[in-house]
C-alpha cells in the first residue's frame, strides 16, 4: 500500500491514540456540542482542546460548524469505517458469542456427567 493510500487510516489511528481525543469522541456520541462545552470537563486550556479538535477534524472523525458566534462539533462515525475494516481484516477479532459458548459448555458438562473429576452442571 502506498503512503498516500494509508494517509486517512494513519490520521484516524493517530487521532485515536490520544486519551483526551477518545474522551471527546465519546462525549460527541451523545450529541453535537459547542467547543466550550467540549472543553468544560477537561483540566486544560481552550486552546489545547481546540488543537485536539483540529486533529480530530483533520482525521475526519468530527466536523465543525460555526453557528452564530459558537463553533459546534459533530461526530462523523463514517470516518472510522476504514479503521474498522482494517481491524476486522485480521479475522481473529470477531465478536465472541458468549451465549453459544455457554451452551457448548453445558452440553460438554452434560455429556461428561459422571466422569471422574468433572462436576455436574448447576441447576
């Protein structure tokens, strides 16, 4: 893959590498927010938050819009599609079906009931 082809993916992962930026994205899951509201829970300057927001915007993870005198931030979840596809391409990161695993264990325990050292299933 060429460097230009991986640039969007690199930008997304670089943006996600910072815990403050991940926290901002989590906040924006709730709703669009004004920059001042985004900055409120953090113990850093508004300028520092603005830099984090610029990195998120450059990666396409958020969009920003000026409404009157207030700058608003909106989550752009489609920007994560490339990163999600890349991660899922490894195939070993599929979600685990815990219900199916539990049924498997119950079946195994039932089939081995009475075998030495294997406790019977709980009622």
